[in-house]
C-alpha cells in the first residue's frame, strides 16, 4: 500500500465486503473492488493484490484510496463523466 493510503477494515465493513464477494448476483466490478480492499485490510502488499486480482497498480491504489475516503459505499458507486462531445441536435 502507498504510504499516504492507510486504513483498517472494521468487522462490519468486512462482513459487507464478504457478502458482496459471496453473492453470485453481485456485479464483477464490485467483487474485485471488494477483494482489493479485503486483501489490503489483511496486510497483503500491492504486488500480491495485483497478481491475485489481475488489476494494475493504479487500479489497486484508486480503490484503496476510494475506500479510505468513502468506505464500502464508495466502492459500489461509479462516478459519472460528462459526455466527450456535445450531442448532435
């Protein structure tokens, strides 16, 4: 984990994250985000998390940081972006 990213996963958060990973109807993007946080909470290093999840270093850092600031709810919402081009009238 980066030195400026530091968090602990509470037992309530861990239960929620485990429920996300165990539910076969959970979107896969939520499952791997939850796995990143669970592994981080267990003290697993970034390189091992990358190998376990198949995600890049910046992706792992992004979701660690999002969890640190917004908790589990931050992992479940996607930020919207404005359209790249203005719609044609």
